[in-house]
C-alpha cells in the first residue's frame, strides 16, 4: 500500500510539473517579447534624436552660410563677413533653443495631464507613476541639444572664411565647405531615416545651394540699387 501511495504521489507531482511547464514557457516567451520591444523602442527614440540633431545642424549650416553669402555680395571686407556669420550663429542657436524649449514643454504638459487622467481611471499605484516619469521629455535637454546642433552646422562656413583674405577665394571656400557638409548631413539623414542616400543628399545639397544663391542674388540686387 505504501508503494502504491508513493507512486500516486509521484504521478501527481509529475502531472503538476507538466502542467506548470507550459505556463513557465509562456511567461518566458512574453518576457522575451517584452525585452525585444523595449530594445526596439529605445532604438527608435535614439534615431529620432539623432535625426533631429542632423536637421538642426543642417539648419545652422544653410542659414549661416546664406547670411555670409548675402553680406559678401555687397561687402568684401572679411571682418564684416565673419561678424555677420557669428551673429547668425548666436541668433539662430538662441532661436532654436527657445523654440525647442517651448515646444517640448508644451508636449510635457500634455503628457503629464494625460498621465493624471490615466492614473485616476486605472487607479495606478505610486511606483508605476514614478516609472512613467522617467520617460517624459526634458525641455532643457532638448533646448541644449538643438542649440548645440545648430552651432555645429553654423561653425562650418565661419571656419572656411576665417583665414582667407582674398574675396573670391573666400567665397569659393565657403561654397566648397558648405557643399561637403551638406552632402554629409544629407547622407546621415538618409541613413537615420532609412531613405535612399543619393537622392536625399542631392535634395539637401540642391536646397542649400538654392538658399545661398537666392540670398546672394537678392542682396546683390538691393545693394546695387542704392537702397
């Protein structure tokens, strides 16, 4: 009888183990899926930040180079050209930082309000609320990153023109440096956005050339008219 009871207990334990195995396997699969989704989400957030940084640097490059080309159309003095580019760098970086700060702060207010509504509806505990706060956007961080990206792009034409006294050579150096930088930024934007690199670089390059040409031409026209 004792042997029969032991065999019955063994069979019950084996059945319990077998019944638990599918549940454990299901939990392991769900954990694996959750880890994969978290990695993909983190990569998506990083790529968005990098792409925004590339676009900010491209804005700084094109706007500052266009300003320098515009003033170079009517003033051949190197000091005037450098001061104009530096003023464009400072003004553009401040404008980008303030605009990004206001935009991200508005997004933060919306997300906090939505979190409060969700917490009231679902009766979440305080620990879950603190975990969600870590994923909220940081306005100061976004503003600093935007200003830095703009400054990195704006410094390219400034460096290209800083040590060249001859007017024509200086203009050519600015155009050449901006052309190379535009191709690099276009390629980076295409890689981060998973777009065709050649087409993306060509669009960015053509847009930068067009901005500089329009600024140079209109400033030259107004300057020659004696206004």
